[in-house]
C-alpha cells in the first residue's frame, strides 16, 4: 500500500448536513480557510466517519436523517475516542431549545441558519486554535519516574536517559499530549507516522512493544484498550 505522507498543517473537518447547498457552502469556505473537509449526509454516516477519521472539528447540523444531530452529539461525547472532538452546531434560528440542549450535551459552539460563511469560518478557526493550544501547551511532562522533554527530544526514567528512535519518541509524546484519551491504531498511524493510507496496523503494536521494553518500569503509563488502541494513563 501507499505510505505517502499527508500534510499535518491542514486541520481535518467533518461537515454533517443533508442539504446539498449548505454542504457545498460550508465545505467551500472551510477549504478556502485551509481545512481538509470530509462530508456526511446523515447521522449514521456522521458517526462512522467521526470514529474512522477522528477529525479535528465536526460541523454538525441538528436536523439530519437517520440519527438526529442532538443524538449524534450525545453518542460522540460518550465514546472515549471522540469525546474531545470539538463540535460546532448548525441550528435553525428559531430552535433556541435545541441550541441550549445541544450545548448541554457537549457541543462547543453554534451558528444559526441562515449563517454568514465568514462567521462560521471564524468560529471554526477559534475552536481549532483552542484545541491545538490545549494539545500543545505543554512541552515538558513529568510524572513520578518518567520525564519527557519535547524540545530536547529527551526521555528519562528514574533520572536515567532512555534512547528512543524518532518514531518511538513521537508515539510516546502523541499519547502523553492526549493522556487519558484513547487513540486508535489508525489515528496513531496518521498522527505519529503521518500516513494518509493505512498500512498494517500491527506496525503500531510492534513499536509499542519496543517502546514499553525501553521504558521498563515506566511502561505502566502506556495502557492498552482491547479492540481499540492505546492511551496514556497517568493515575
């Protein structure tokens, strides 16, 4: 299979709406703002693509078939893989109760229809910036026996330097920056390896096994979630 790299500079956005004109308008403006856009036309497709792609942002219309937007929001927030993805709701101007309920269910912001494309892009960018800042605000991690200095590319266990390959270091820091959140093997291939086409996901398992061997006692921080992937556990 192809192992060509994708650009990590483009945020991935999933746009969910069953109105072709609305999808075209939103996608056109987000692409113009530098986003990589994927679309879905109903709730079932939205849930599948959200879990498969783990986008950086979901623009979600509430009035969609199969599974409505409020239920989609609720399901995404219950799933550890998608719980932290920011959601920007698209709502009818009159549906104030839906907006309130959507925010209570975990949506991060909303734009009312008919909407200004410029306002939608500004709100989307704000959510993307906020998420990126949260993920990258720390460049040094320290637990009882594990220290990670990102700028210096250094890892220490009980004060002893550990030699990691570039891929092992990226795998460790990717999990540490998202500690507590489950990362699927596919997501790790995309973010740590930067592959846009899936190679054998056992690649992740092999590197994780080597990383754990090198970390020794600190391997306890790298938890396996059976059937899904891995997460950093700092309790």
